[in-house]
C-alpha cells in the first residue's frame, strides 16, 4: 500500500502562484509515475501533469508553460508549481501514484485550489 498526502492548495488571485506538494509513504519503491489530476465542478477529471521515475514529464496543453511538475525520489515527494493561475484552474487537485509493476493507482485526499478573477 501507498499513502499520499497533499498540501499547498488555497485561494489565490488570477495571475498568482501556488505550489502543491505530495508526500508518499508505505511501499514507495513500487511507484513508477507520479502525477497530478484535477476535478472541477461539472467537468471530468483530467490529468494535469505527470512525471516518471526517470524524470520524463507530461502536461495537459492548458497548463504548458505555466505549471511545472517535479519529483524528489529521496523524500518520496512530488510537486506542482503553478504560475500565472487562471480562474479555469479552480479545482480539487489530486496526487496520483502509479505502480506499473502491480498495475495499481493510489490517490491522495485532494486539495482545493481556487483562483479568483
């Protein structure tokens, strides 16, 4: 089992920045990809960004150039630096850890990000 705890959400004005953190514990050696998803009211959950254990990153088009995902394997953590935030970025952000070896996904509890116009 892997437990994920997110932090760093909050309320920010448009154009501002936030940094989300995700700390993994438990069977962390099984984790291959870590990512951030978001769920906004009336919308489907979408992948925002992910990063492989080798550092390969992937972003949804709407956040490219504004968000940066990073990972520190030494402390089993992933981060999402969000700059130039827009009201459309308002959502609950969930940390995800994927184990390719076991074909399992683990999820955090979510952290609210609200961007005011």
